[in-house]
C-alpha cells in the first residue's frame, strides 16, 4: 500500500508531465520528438513507460498545474524549454503558452525570452549553471 507522501509525489510527477503535454498540444499536434522527450523526462522522474503512455493516450485537455515552490516552477520551465525545442521548431503558440505559464508563476513573461536565449537551439545549460540561472530569474523576473 502506498503512503500518503508517495501518492503525493507520484501526483507531482504526473502533473509535471501533464504540463509538458499541454505545451506539446499547444500547436495542435504532438510531434514524435516531443513524445520521445516526454518519455525521457518521465523516466528521469521514475515513472514507468505504461504510466507515461497512459498520460499520452488520455483524451483530456490538461490544465496547468502550478508547482508549490519557486525551485519546482523553474524546473518546470526548464523542461518546457526542452519541449519547445524538441521538434526543431519554436512556434508562436508554444512561446505564448510559456509566457502564460510565467505569468501564472508570478514572473515577468520576459523570463521566457531570456530562457529561450539561454537554451539556444535546445541545448540546456549545465546543472551548476542552471542553479545560478534560477537565482538570477528569482531576482530579475519574479513579480511577487
């Protein structure tokens, strides 16, 4: 039997992937590369293939789930940037989706342009640089 906290953490991981799926659907078409990235991220979070596939196959329209803290919000933005670049095309709807996410995170939407520049052609910053970038984003782009 799963404990309460295990269930909450599983929900957190699934919500993270649902947010990525919402972005992947922003242009009305989920690209094969976006699905591959979704599985890669899902596995990083310890989800099984069938759990990820169930989310992909779900016919529901996913609503944005806002993480509880700044650290988790920035990690979601990190994965959203990877998803934006996954199919090799940065589309206006994807950028608008990310800007809406930033606003809901109480951040200036300019953080999206900054992140797009930092993730040049989908190449993420190394982990130690990402930690510094999160602090920069907190200082420069947080509204609340």
